[in-house]
C-alpha cells in the first residue's frame, strides 16, 4: 500500500536512543550526558575532522588523545641534520626550505620519509590510484603512444620494402618499434607506488614540532606545522584530493615519529555512535555527547585493518596511562580456546585499573556458540553486546516497506561461548546512520553490526558514570555490569543466546546503581566456575544421556584485589539465596559466602528434555536485599540432539518461517559420515524469500569457524536449492534455517538433511618420496557411494631456517605501567624465487593464534632485494598471499613477549614459504599395490557398499614431475578427494603432503676420450685452468704479467686466456678515474677481442650449432656452446670499447646527430689519437653497426649477455627507446637503483616527462635506504 505520510522525517531514529531510554534519561538529567567521562575507542582510528567530533556538549575538546598502536604510522626520524644556507636535504634527496619564522634553538632537525599510500585506508588508496592514473598518466601516455605508433606507421608506409632499408633506416625503424614496445610495457606493468613525503621533526624549545612535505618540492612553508596531538590538538589534511586528516606524536627524543591515520571509516562511525555532539541537531547526537574520547588505532593499515597483539597491548597500555573510564572495542576474532597473553592484559585493565570494557559479540550468527573474543575471557568481566533492530530503525535506517516487532539481527553472534559463559551480556541497537571520515567523501553512512551496538552500550555506560561521578556515587566495573544486566528489558522476541539479559535500559540501570551503591558486593566480582569454566555447556550426546552431578565454585574477588583493604576482606560475608527456574536443574537453596572460594553441588537431568536447545541460569540473590536482583548468574546450556539410529535422512515438509525466525536442528552425525546434504524448497506459490543456512560443529580447542558452513539462499515460489557441506562423524551438528530479517513475507519451506560418507583411515595423508607406495583404506558406513579418488598438489612449501636473530627490549610505548618491559625477537629469513609467483609465508608454530596465543604478537614483513616492503602478514596466513616477481627476498618476523627467555626459544624456528606451482602435480592412485609398483592401470570409478573398506595406493611422484626449484626437505601440498560427484568432492576434502626426497645425482657426462686422460694430464689441465682463472681475477700489472707468462708458453686453445685478460681489463677500466687516459685500455680490449674472434672461427661454430646434435655428441655440443659464449663476449667487449672510444672524442651536436640518424644519412666518424699495428684507430658508427649486425647472429639484442654493448650502441645512435628496452630487460632480471635512474634520464631525453616524473616521485618507495619498522 502506498505511504502518503509526509510528516517530519524520524531523524532521531537514524542514531537510535529511544529504545534504550537514553532520550528520556537525558531529558531528565541533561548534564549526565557523559561529562567527566573518557571513552577509549580501540578501533581503526578516528577522523578528528568528522562531523560531531570536535567538541563536547560542555565545550571541551572531544578527542583528547590519538595514537596509532599498530606501528603502521611509524617513521624512523633518527637521522639528524642541520641547516645549510636555509635548506636541509631530506632522505628523498629533495632540498627542503626551512621557513625563517621557525624556532629551533638546537638547530637540529630529525628527518624521515613516508609513503603516502602507507597512510591510506584501502578504499581511499583505490580511489586515489584511479584518480592519479586518470589525471597524471593516461592523458599523456595515450597521446604519446598514439604519436609514436603513428610515426612508425608513417615510416612503414614510406619504406614498404624492409629488405631495401639501409642499416641506419633499419636501426631507426627498430627504435620506433622499441619505443612502442616500451610504452606498451610501461602501460601493462603500471603500478603506482604513490608519492613519498619527507618528514621533519624538531623541538622549538617548548614542544616537538612536525611537518610533512606534501608539496613534494621542499616548500615547507606551504605545509602545516603540527604539534603532538594531545598537547596541541593539531591535525591536518594530507592533500586536498584525498581529504585524509591525520595528526602526529613524537617519541624517543625525536627519533620516532608516529603519523596517526585511519585504516577504515569504522572507528569514526563507532566513536560517533558513542559520543558525537551536534549542537544544532541534537537528534544526531551520539549516546554520550558530553564524553571525551581517546582514539587508539588497533586496525593495522598494513593488514587492511586487522588487529594485532602488539596493537592491542599498546592500546591497553595507553588506556592504563590515560586513566580512561571505559573501553569500547568493536573488534574481535574467533579463538580456539579461552585464554592467552592479550586476555591476561585485559584482565589487568579491568580488575586492577577499574576500567569498564564493552565489546561487540560478533556477526557470525545465527548458529549458537559463534561469539568472538573478546568478549569471551576466562574472567568473564567484559560486557559483550548483541545487535538488536527496532521497528523505528527498520523504517528510518533501512527504508523497509513495513515494520515488524524488534528482534536480534539474523547475523548477530550467539552464545554460549566455548567455556560455557553466555558471553552476550545485553543487546542494543546495532545500526546507525552517523558520521564517517571526510576521505570517504560522505558526511554520514549506514553501518550495522555488533560493532554499532557495542558503542551504543559504551555510550550508555558513559552517561551512567557521568551521573554517578557528579553525584559522587561509588561504582566498579562489576556493579555497573550487574546493574545493566539486572535491569535489561526482555523484549517480546527475547532469547538469551543473542540478547543476553535483554535490551539495555539506561534509566533503570542508573536507578539500580544509585539505590544499591552501598551494597557489600559493589566492588566485588564473583568468579563462578565449573571445572574452571564460566558455565556448563552440555552439547555432545555423551554428556546428555542421563543425570549428572557438577561442582560449582564461587570465589569473591575484590577490585584491585591485591591492594584491597584487609579489613574489607575480613568483614566480607554474604548469605546468598540460590534459584533456578529450570525443573531439570536441582540446586541447593543457600550459600554462605565469605572471602574464600566455596563449592556447592548441583544435579542436571537432561534425560526428559525435548529435542533442541535449553538454557537456564542459576541466580544468586543477597538474602538481605532480594529486590536488587542477582549478584551473579551462572549459565547452563543443554543441547538435546536427534539420534539418527541408523537413519541417514530427516525430513520436514512444513516449516513456517517469518522475518528473523530461526529453526535449529541438532543432529548427531552418524559414524562414517563425512558430508551432509541439505535440500531446501519453497512451498509458497506467491512469495520469494531469503533463507540463511548455517551449519556448525564444535571440537575442543578449535574455533567455531573450523567446522562451519554458511550460505544465503534466495528462494522464489516453489523453487528448490541444494547444498553439500563437510561434517565430522559422531559430533553434534547444528543446522539453522532462518529467514533473513528484512525478508518481510512469511513463507513455508520444506527440507531434508541426509548424510553420506567415504572416510579414509587417516585425516590427512603425508607421503615421503623415499617411502615408496602409500596405502590408504577408505571406508563407507552410511550408503552406497561412487568413489573416484583424486590427489592434486598445488603448492610447493619451502622450509627456511633463520639466518639471523636478535632479542632486544622495546622502547617507551611497550612498557606496561607496573614496569613490565616487553621484548621482541626479530628473525631474518632469506630466499629466492625463480619466476613470478604468489607466495604465502606461514609461521606454523603460532599460526591461527592471536588472542589465545601465549606469545603477545607476531607479524612478518617481506622485502625485495632493494628493501622495498612488498607484503605484511600476521597470525592468519591464508589472508596474506603476496604476488612477487622473481628475485631475492628477505622476510623479517617479529614476535613479542615480556619474558626474553621465551623469545630465545624461537631463535632457530623455521618458517614455511608456500609457492603456487606453475602447473598442478597429480599423484597417481591405484586400486592394486601391484599396479602401483609398475605404473600400471590407474584406479577407476567404483561403488563402495555400506560397511565395506577399499584400499587405495598412492604412488611416488616421478622426478621429472617435481618442480625444478624444489630440493630435499621441501614438500608439496594439496588436497585429496574420494567422491566421484563434483558437489561432494568440493565439500569433502583432505590435506595431502608430499615430502621431496633427495634428487638423484647427475651422471658423469664426460666423453670416453676425456676419461682416458692420465693423472699428469689432468693435473696440468687443472693448473692451467687455475692460472687462467686468476688472470681474470687479478687486475693491473699482476694480471698482465701472468697473462704474458701463460701466452709465452701456450700456442693452442688461446681463447680462454684471451677472454680472461679481457675480463681483467674490463674490471680495471671500470675503476679508473675520470682524469686518467682511458684510450689505452679500450684499444687493448679491441685488440684482444679481435684475437679471440680470429682464433675461434665464428662461422664454423655457427654452422655446427645449426646442425642437430646426437646424444652421443653432447660433450662436443657443450664445447660449441662454450665457444659461442667466447665469441659473444668478445663481440660485446669490442663493441662496447668502440662505443666508448667514439663517445670520448665525439664533437657532433647530439641533436643534429640524432636527426641525421633518423634520415639514414649518418656518416660521421671519430678518429682516435692512439694507434697500434693490430687495431684500426678509425672508429665510426658504421664499424660499430657491423659489430651490432654480427652480434645479432649470436644473440637477441635485449639478451642480458649482450646488453653491456647494446645499451652503449643504442646510446651512440641516440636510440633511447632501445636503450630503455635493454634497461627494462635488466630491471626484469634484477631491479637496481642505478638502472632505474638511467631509465628516468632517458624518459626525459625522449620527452616522456610524465614517465620521468612518475618514476622519480616514487624512487624512494622502491629503493628505500633501510628496512621498514615493525
């Protein structure tokens, strides 16, 4: 029906506050709006220029501190320079003009350098990359490419017969072709590494000052001078096009600059929900507009906003130092278990410093046990928040056609956690349209998630504390949490798993805190555990067969327990009344608790419970004040699963769904089953719907995502969908079928779930190439199965040991306030790649561990040969594949811990480098051992009946199939499948590892004649070879004398000694100074090269190489190849020497020479002053052309072996396109700064200014002076 209501837009619902009674509370207590409260936002960073984040409601600075805890914004400014003639020289090499009005009593300036893209969030970087290419590259490059192509076309039209071209015309045509090729190559390989900015830090006598040269011209007076943010509240916009606001901090006496940026817009949105203030638009205010904010960036820009252990640690250190009242952390991951170094630090922040921590529950629902870490902690002290959507939000934020009763979002994570605690304390509105950073080019944006519900609660806590502080009412993190939970609203759609205790209600929570502020337990938390877990979670059928007794331990712990007043501990005593609403839980009624742990026993009898999930709390009330609500809750969850009892299929023909409704099936997976098949159909004849299918199994010490399947199906009327996913036998499988919350029409669906299985007798196959044939038994327990095994290896894994390690204490940012020093170990690994590839570093010891790791942090950086940073990764290797070119690489790994002895244990730990194979390697599989022995008939499709076991045999891989870059100890990795059906194959996959044995040694390829040499002959040959080698190694007089001594005795096979002397002269020539006479060296090199060519019979070698070679003549072929190499080297050195002689005496104007070459009329020649009998001293371009033409018979013009000559040859002709072609070939083999500078020079000479400027501006990014900081 059409909506004709044109009344005022519900702006107040864009950032909802009515649902939690924030609006009414602030109307009643307008000054309790967060004033006097500081909220630490641990997130992706905040834009200090975003709307609503400048001032508080009482006129104070909104954001009072900003740090980047990740290290991504760090700049090494330990290099110190002084002013000369009003300038300093930055690390980029640019001259930086120091403004005359700057005060710097010491005269010392700390300098560093930062790449702009290292400060950009990914979305901003993508936008700037596109804009820069469209503005600064495409217009010039396209026109230039068209112009050169046109000139080549015109020349071809003018000279249609290639065979009639003169040598100079051919060269000119080649030059145009080279320019076209170079331009196309530059376009194809275009990668913009971004601009590089010089950074300057100095002390003005009062404060540290920082300027970033965004002019890229050294015009510092045009750049904003900043101070440390917490001292000055200075921030600046990087450039007008990117709109990125940043601020700075300075550490270590000016030696470390921290540039604070943002990794995403997430943190700004979160901060705006918590505390934004719009003086003229109060409906847009955040929850606590009077609160101040400390922005702590934990999302690492280098990892596209992933948090790291180092960032979390620094963040919590900052919280403790800044004495923040509240932490909001809308970040988290799925942990394998509850515990670890980071969680220990969180415990210290809350229990020792009294900070209240609020955290998002996660967005991994709708299955149970999907809450992330935090809020899952061993102490269960974090306020975990689920996401709720209200009817008003549906209309205002999501523009829905109609509204439905408020509910938890489909995706909000559900409890209980792996340790039994519910983990979701309360829920709050999980969506808002509010401020985002300016670099997004938007003022506001809709975001939803528990990331949005968490700052809502953090803001609620902020206004609670504001009121309590103004009334001087004492509180603790524990009393605040109890008040929030005991007063939460259980809405009509309430369920504990997604909403915890309910929807937070600020007014009631405040009244609770005021009324019961003198309660004896105000500053006490109750550590309630069963078998060291914070709840009882009976999920597997072995635990739900019948009644069982459980011991519950309750221990009161004071805030700052170690420093608490002993009298308070002595006087503490509570008489508690225990209750539980569940008839299947039997508990005692009373518990007298004092300052010690007490244990009581309960009985749980799940035997009569129906299928499905069952939840209850044991609640403990203070017997003297029952009305204040429970002083603690102990959660109990029981899952009653369906026993298959030999069945392999369940069916539901009429499942009625409405928006947000979730139906859960809990099934005990039959023994032998490896996959589940879900067939889902719509019974509706009119309506379409979106259905979420979420399947999950839990295994001890593995996160929920390890055995999880999630898919959204869009079902039209009477449509059907089918999916297959992996399962683990004998474990309970939860299958959730839920209608997406915005899918408004109610529908009826039907579904079947069936199980199939081909189970190998090992969960993963590990083969060693030397072990021979590997047998695997495959069993079918469930049904008749079509089997066709396949094993494909896709990656090569290099195993590397560190070449270096260093353990050292970190600096001021990494000392925990009670004086605990944090250390780091840096491990260095070196390796090379023979072809472009995609690599993934894997530090297996700590992979997939972050919050739960016993080590504080891990992060690796990958550098190329020139120290350019090309990849960064952390605890989750699969996220960080890096595309690399061939070359040499250095990987540096940092691990942190406060115990240096623990780090020393890692000093020799290997790392794995995963490389994609150029082509997959298939492991041959046979149905008989005998066939595997002789590489006989491979296995074919066969049917395996229920209860049958079929052996299959994996044969070793032939050596010729193994990658050439592999060596013994490396291994190949891939997957094995057993099903024939493609859908089953994709779902049911097992890992396979093939360890490479030692390769066979190459046979002796010497000919019979060589084997017949006597010992004396071999000795003489070795001595001669050694002497020849030393001729090449030595330079100057020593080389010359040894050369003449050998030459006086030798009459045959002179080429090696002549080549050796050429090589020695070449080295000597490179070392002579500019003032020395170079001509004698060049003339001697020409003379020696002519002798090589005269004695080697080049035409005979060419003729012999052109013939087919019999295997018996391989030895002779090698000799020919060697002789070919001598000829090429002689031609190269002769040609290069002639080019150098020409350049030494050249007098022609360069531009005129180039014009004559273009027309094909070049006849200039240069005569050298020095002459000899053996060498014609008249050097002309024509003679050099002859060398070039001869060389082309032996090698391609861009072959690396001849590049030393061709570069100079093309330069002599001023054919800069061909010079560039050679240089780029060099760079493809190995990037070198010297060649890069040459390329820039020749771009300029050709008038390709956009290319010269592009590569010049990013030179420091690609060739930094040192490795990047962690």
